[in-house]
């Protein structure tokens, strides 16, 4: 096998937040695979084949990437943010587990700036102490698991970064998540709604959980719920380093 497979993170949106390592991998790639909006961020050029696909075709995409690399391609699978955070790196290794003939293929994972970190930087330092990340999509796990993790995160007083809060196909889930956190006694915690971070239509809004509405989020929004000690300093939000 003369090809290689790279799994790369394109960051949250702005070209300025793509790492030089990822830029170099894209420059030498023969094939780019990924969800169509992410593939469209890679400029076409002679010798480069773009393979856009639907958002729910991760495993098929990963299998195709392995095949192309085994045939000699310099293949790059792209994700937004970081490929290891609710993205394509896990799908590629799942496909690899099912296809042991590809296990000697050179594979590397190139990190990117995930939405959680980009949003936190814009807001200040809301992840400055212990935190967790929870994907609110129930496409690959039951809603009961999401509820359990939210309750335990609230009980442990973690700041919580919530990915994929509200889509057109499941608009009710985020409202249920907010209600659960209110029932857990988090109503006065600060909540940051960070939409389209680093894009032209970027928007950040901070309210208390009691003031938060489901309609304030969509699939382009990263939501951070602060811990019990998270506070404002002017327009900034931060979590103190010391727990009292």
C-alpha cells in the first residue's frame, strides 16, 4: 500500500484558524472526502478529486477513504473543528476495525480547533476549570443516555459544552436539555450561545439558564453552560481556577 490516509480538522470556519499542518496535507492530497459543506471549503485544483457526501454517511465515507488510500491515493478526510471531537476520526477507526486488511495503511490524525475552544476563546475563559462536552444528537445514542450524562455533569458541577443542540429534525431535544438542567438546580448558571464562530455572521449571547430559550440555538450554535462559580467580568465570562 503506497497511499496514505489523513484525517484533518478544518477548524470552526475561518481560514485563519486552519493549522499549517492541515493546510500542507490539503496541498498534497489527491482525494478529499467529507460532508459536503466541509469539502466545499477546500479550493479545487488540478489533480485533486473532491468526494462530498451526506452528513449521515460517515462509515461509508470512511470505508471509501481507506480503499482509495490502499490504492495509492494521498487521501484526506475532512471534518469541521477537530476530527477527534464528535467527528470523522472515530468513524475511520471503526471502519478500519471492520476491514483488517487496511491495518498497515499509514494513517495520521491532524488536530483542529474545535467549536468548543473557539467559542470559549471568544467569550473569555468559561472552560478555565473542569468541564465536559456532550453531543445532544440522539442519532447514535439513546436520549436516555444524554439525559443521564447531563444530570451527572450538573451534579459534578462541570461546565458543559453542548454540541449539535437543535436541528430541524429534532427541535424538541434542546428544550428538554434546558429543562433538565433547570430541574437540577442550574437556573442561575450563565449560558453562552456561540453561533457561527469565526464566520461573518458570528453571534455570541450570554444569559442565565433561566432566561435561555430553545429557539436561541440551532445546529451552527455551540452552547456552553457555566459551572456554579462561572462569572462575568465586563463583557467577558470566565470560570475561576480555584474551587471554594
